[in-house]
């Protein structure tokens, strides 16, 4: 079997995050070929595009037969959009797939201590909403095919260039969909070019929408390059943005606008980066409520994308951290974001110290703590690795909620050297947790409790919460 060969077979195994293992006959032997986006039970066709020693990978070309488990009706964008891998599965089956993948992954990581996972595992907590649950979306401008008409939505499955219009997306509510379609119609009419990331030419880059599930407040920001100045005067461009703002304000939305912003971004990276912002309407933040507290959220602050499921997640974090404790401990909340967890556990601590690298998130956390009448939370802006050396108060317990790639090994070593009795690790990428957990065991920590919380229905993402105790 070589590159370019076409393969057909059934997916008999499914690995995190979205890798199917397809049984293929190769001469007299059966080979397992990795096929991205092929799901358990499907019969698929693909073309071998990678071969390294005995490892084979193929690009998915066609789903010949759907899995017997695929009985749900997807949105009209499902086949093209790369956003929702599991949308054809009933929600109960989605949860089972996530459980199997993540539990098996951690068992494989712990090897001789794999029995600890079975003892600790408490199950998966479902999202209260199976659809229209997201409180944040970043849509991209582009074209649906090379030199095609303007598109605004999500990247096409398997492509970093082509963009699919997603005006009927099911994981956001009607306000998101209306804002998306209105923005698309407005800029298409004006024939303003999108920013071509290979040529570094064009204007329109991203449309970002954030909305509080509880508060109903909406924050919208349009991200463009400054290349508009080659076609429009400053006054003309300001008029274009003002008319776009008015188009949005004329939509009948269920929520209310907190702010509409324009953000400049001339960086070469294909990412939403703030290189200067202008408030076109309202203010540059929105507010959301979680478990009785109110949080200020700025455009680029981290905040869980599913508010109702986040309440379940954070309740579990509090339970793991505080169950059976005596007195009021000092708690570090590392990678604190907007200080959500820090403030939710503050009533049971003497001091809670949050560390976060995004400065605007730290400022938002400070304001939220003041508004919530919480006076025993401190927040520091900086990288965890460097910031810890400047904090004199030592922790009794530690909460970790790192970004997807997990914890810098040097930072993890420093964290484990505190030797605290109890650490709660919240992971949005189980493979990062599976990598990091061996370091805890080397420092004589043991997995005591573990649960999954699904904040991302229809996708392969899932949050994992583990309690590790020093033995």
C-alpha cells in the first residue's frame, strides 16, 4: 500500500479528537488506516496521503455508508462546514463517544495506574442546551472557492482557505444568525474585498459576536485591515462603518446590544488580534451571570462558550476543591481568565490569587470582583511561569484551567514543587491532560475524582475535571 492508493473500509475504532481507524485489506493482512473526520461505524473511502513505516493515513473522500448510530438531522451546512463533527448523532450517543475516548486516553496515559481512572470516574454531565448554546462565535470573511464570491462563516472542512456561509448554524441562536446575514449582505453590496491571507491584500477579516446567555447582552466587533485607505477616504470609511452599525441596530433581536466595535488588525497571522479599536455604539464589554455572580467580559477575554453548562462545570470544580476542607485556605487559580472560578470559590477561602496572561482579562476580573462585593481575590497579569516567583503568599490548594495546549513543563514543575495537598485541573483538551498527568504521579499525586462536562454538543470537544491529591 502506497501514497495515492484508494482505500475503502469500515471505521472500527475512533480516537480523540476526530480520527477514525479504518480496517483495510493489504494483501494477506488487515491494516488500520487513520482517517480524519471518519466516525465509528461508517464505511468510508479515502486516498493514502501519508505513510511512515507501518503507519498509514488517508484523506477522507466519501462516506459510502453512514454509521447505524447516525439518526439525527444535521443543519444544512453539515457536509461542508468543519465545525460540528457529531451533528448526525443523537446527543446521548455523542456523550458515549466522548466518554469512551477520554477515559481510554487517560487509562492509556497512566498505564500501570490505569485502575485509578476507573475508580475516580464519576460520569459525564450533559449540556442543558443541545443546540443554540454558544455565547461566542468568530466568523471569517473569504470565498467559498478560489476567486469565488464573498462568503462569511466558518472554514470549509479540511480547508484553511475556503469559507462556508453558515447563515443557518444550529449551535448559535437567531440573534447570531441575523447579525451574520445582515453583515454579509451589507458588505457584499458594497463590494469590499476580504483579506486574502496568502497575498496579504484586502480589508474584511472577521466578524465576532458574543452574547450573554443569562444577561442577553450582545457585543459585536468587526475586524478589518487598514487597507480600506487605498480606496476610501477616512470620512467615507467612517460612514461605511456607521451605516453597518445602523443596519445591526435595525435588526429585531431578542437580546440587547452592549456594544458594536471596529477593530484594526494588520498582522500577518490568521487570527483575531486587536491592533486598535473604535467603539461605534455602546461600550467595549458585555456582562454575563454565572451562579449568582456577574462578570465583565471584554472582547478578547476568555470566558466559557456555553454559559449554562459552565455553571455545572464550575459547581463540580467547587465541589472537588472544597469538599471536607477545614478552615479557610489560600487558593491559587492559575490561568484564571476573567477570574470566574476564583470569585466563585472566594467565599470559602481566606485569599484567592488569580494569574492570567491577558491583561484586559485581569482588569475585567478586578472590576467584576468589586461589583460582586468580593474583597479577598487578587489578580496578577503575567505568564504563570514568571508570575509565581513574585507572589509571596504560598497556596494551600491550586486550581489549574490552562489553555488547550496544557501547561508549560517548566511552569508545571514549579506548580508541583509547592507540594499542596489538593489540585483541581480543568482541561478543555483531554490529550493535554493525558500528557501532563504523568508529571503529577511522578510527584506523588494520585487521581481521586474525575468527571466530564460537555460544553460543546455536536463537536468532539469536552471539558474534563480531575481532583489530584498528594499521597
